């Protein structure tokens, strides 16, 4: 697959059987350092601490951390390998509660281990069960990149068509959090659509050269995404690496932005869990963006692989929302340029709110399906049937 210099800088997950390393996203954008992940305990720690984050990346790092661990272990029997895998997958599933991709991967990988254990010819061994697991985890990495590229081209065509329908030749988009290469195995979901639009993936080759008569992505706005600043730190970094013209705004500026700039045709965001009716959990602040988009008559598009869809949940009401340490709000984490030590920037914590301030820090919110104009998956773009307020994603995904 073609890799640009930007792709190489933005590789969140490096897997070279049996070695796994992840780009430490707590240090970005000020330092680009890879951390070795040798065990499921390392994987769990990296996910909890947010060294790696983003729904698809969480699932893949969890899966591959165990692949790295079992590749280096000998098992006395097939049963022993199976039981070890199940135990460690249950442990990895306790790392973060909201993104369903993790639970989807855990269920699929348990099924792989069970089926490898049941193999009669050839008879299962510890090594064969471990190998089946590692193959399956590796395939998840490759499938995520493929799915994201498909999301990118479906979404790019849909958005460009909506922009043209609104008479906008050159148009802008607004996004939230980080949903790019850093949050996935590569390319990204919502940011993947932006990347595909920038690359002209929605245009026939001749038109891409001239852009004549086509809608062209002109500019991207993105919110800082307090308190973790996935927008200000990570999306900013990805957009700069890709040379996509962009502007950072405070999360609280988005309504004013939509009012002031009519060339923003829509908002495009990712998802951590999409219920069967289309209700979508995503980074805190997404819900208010959807309300603002509806008020200002703009598209509100969710982009996610089908591994983010939880058909077991009828609506968003059952989605568990992670609450993180209030200190993430009362303090600000950052790097201080003046405090250079041996040429390295130093990470510092600044107190923002007075000691004793109480804070509520939900990491995600749920946007009702009613506010979502379209859901883009690798299988295509889904819109509600006229007059409906919800989606039937089981039908859309061909699962019933
Ligand atoms: O807390 P994070 O950084 O893991 O949250 C990330 C998001 O909310 C993303 O929008 C979502 O996981 C989709 S990433 C393709």
C-alpha cells in the first residue's frame, strides 16, 4: 500500500509479528515516540492512560497486545492456550467502557480461540490455538484500514454531492475530537472522509485534475476537544502533516462559527458506539454540535466502521458513558517550551480551577439519531427513510 511521509508519521500502531509498538499519544504533537507493548497488561495500561485512544485503535491495540504476549509463550495444551486467551481478553475488556469496538473484537477473538480449540483434524495444540488467535488479531488491523478507506470514499462522495446540491463549489467542514490515522489502524473515519475529500477521492480522475464542476473541500474547522485536547493536539497535527487548510476553534465557539460561516456545509464526527436505532455515543461535545448543526440547517454526519455499531442495543439509553478523573478538567496538561531540558520539552500540569473545585468529566455523550443526517460505514451511506426519526441499522447492514 502507498505510504506518504505523513502516513509514516501518523502510524499509531506498529505490528511486526511478534512485536507491537504504539505511538505515545500523550506526547504528541511535541514528541513522536513509540512504546513497546509486549503483554496484555501493557496494552491495558496504554489504553487506560490514553497513550493510545480512539475506538478502533483501542480494539486493535488490545487484540495485538495479547497477540504479542502469546506469540512469545509456550502452552502445554490447546485448552491451556484457550483459557489464557479468554482470561486476558476479559481483562482487556475492563480498560475502557464506551467504545464497542473493544467488546466486538473480544467476542470475535474468543470465538476464534474456541473454534481453534475444537479443531479435530489436525488436532488442536497450544501452538495452533495461539496461531489462530494471532492471525485473527492481525486481520483486524488490515480490515480496519480497508474499512476506513471505504468510509472515506463513500463519505467524500456523499458530502461533495450535498455541497453541490446546496450550490457550494468550494465548501468547508467542521469536525470534533480526533478520528484520523491516530485513532485507527490508518486513514481514519470522519477525518478519513476529510482526507479522502482533500485527495479528491470523490472526483473522477479527469475532474480531479481540473476540479471543474466538482465540489472541493476548501477548509476544515475543528474543536479543541477539552479536556483531553484530541482536537488541538492530534487533529491539528494530522491536518498539518497532510497539508489540509484548517482552523482550530474553542469547543464553545462552534455555534458562533456555524452562524458566521455559511460555507460550512456540515459537521462530520466519529463514533464510539452506535445503537441499532442510530443513537450515537461519541466524544463529549458531539451532542451540542448536532444541536447547533440542526439549528443552522447543516448536515450532521457520523462516520464509523460497522465494528462501532452495537446491534444489541436498541437505543443510546443503554450506552455506558465513561467518566474520567475530574482533575482532567481542573488542571491542564501541556508541554512547556521554556523549560527545555537536554533539548526536550517538559510535560507540566497547570492548576486551572481552585483546589477543592468539584468537576463532572464525562468522556462521551449520546447524540439522538433524530439529529443525524447520515451514517457512513464501510458498507455505504445510510439515511433515514422520509418521515422517520431513527435508523434501522440491522437492516442497513444486512443483519436481518
Ligand atoms: O477518548 P477518546 O480519545 O478515545 O475518544 C475518541 C472519540 O470519541 C472518537 O471520536 C471515536 O473513538 C472515533 S475514532 C475513529
